[in-house]
C-alpha cells in the first residue's frame, strides 16, 4: 500500500461540511469491516457509513468488488475511441461548434468561485479537457469519480505526467454518478462534464438530485451537456441518439429538469454544448 499520506481527520456531522487540513501527523482509518483495506482518514470522513471501499491500486478506490467493471467505457477499445475521437479538439470544433478550451475555463471559474473545501468531478472520464487545471490546484481535496476504471487510470496517468506524481489531495473513485457514495453536504464544488446527454430524463433528475445532496448549501456546480441547437450537427446528434450512444434533447427540455429539481441555474449555449452553472 505504500507510505501513508499525512492527513488530519476532520470528522463531520449531519449537515456539516468537511474541512481539509494538511498536517505532518499520519492518519489512516478502517472503513467498514476489518477486512477492508484501510483508506486515508480524510477520504473516509466523507464516505457514507454504509459504503465499503476497496483499494484497486494506489490512489484509486472502488465501491465495487475488485474486478467488477460496470462502466461501458471498460469494454475493449471504448476508452481509446473516447480519448482519440470524442476528446479531439478538431472533432469538437467542427462537429459540435465549440472549443475544448471552454471546458478548462468553466472548470477554473468553478474552482475559483468557491476557493476552499472538497471538489467532486462527477463522471470525470480521462480528464482530457481539465487535467491541466486540476494539476495546478493542490490546496483543495478532490475526488475524481467515474464508473469506468480504465478512464480513471487514464485520468490518473494524465495528472502523473503533469505533476510527476499524484498529489496527496487527489483521490480517484470507481462509483456510480446516480448513487454517489458520499455523506450529504460535503462538497463545495461539483463539476460534471458531458454526463447528462448519456442519461435518460429520469436519470438526469437522479444525477442532479445526487449533486444537490452532496453539495454544501453555498456550494456551486458546473455542468456541460450536448443539446439540440438548430445547427446541421443536430442530424448527427439525432443519429447518435438513434444508435443508443446518447440522448438528443432540446435545451428547454434540459432546463426543465433543473427547474423541477428547484435548481436555479444560468446557462450558455455554444454550438451544441450547454454550459450550466448552479449556485
């Protein structure tokens, strides 16, 4: 398991947010029964009491049994196609009408608007668009969550290449965005890029409800998702939807979900991509 990372445990109660303090004393905690691999106190302090964590490899934990890979991007070749095609700057500019630099700007703005406390990236993927922003943020504890273990490994590799190692404030978690394994009111910032267009409307609402639940009362969230926008690429969006790759919906339909969840948001549409801010 390696040398324990120096963290001080900051326990939280119902309705309280957790604090992060970097100290010279070591702290590790057993989470769940005695057979579970120990995890850093700071991570254990935000995990729901009924959640069992398993260590997959250094810095990567999972709520699933070791070897269980429910993520669709864990199939052969899927994560590579995701990185090479879906994350390609020319593909996104020509097909969807926006610059991938817009992701980094949204992420940075969200981190700056709430400059302290826990950060959660929901369905973080391989961090193809935002690794550079996160690599420069070492003063806040962060959880990168995805249902694909392969994409989590790619994300970890990106940050290792940028920083030379994985910063002690960063954790990678193999889990489901529709059932976040965290206590309520612990995150000050939640970021989710390109998840919602992969979900049916019922699951969009579930995902938003989970983000609301884990955010502190003054927390903020930044979200992006593909939408119809009266461009020629709407035909391609609808074709992908027909193949089952994603869901094609209008911005009005999307915003109605936020309204139903009583989430007052601001939004901007660039090409076929909606940039949404909450909090």
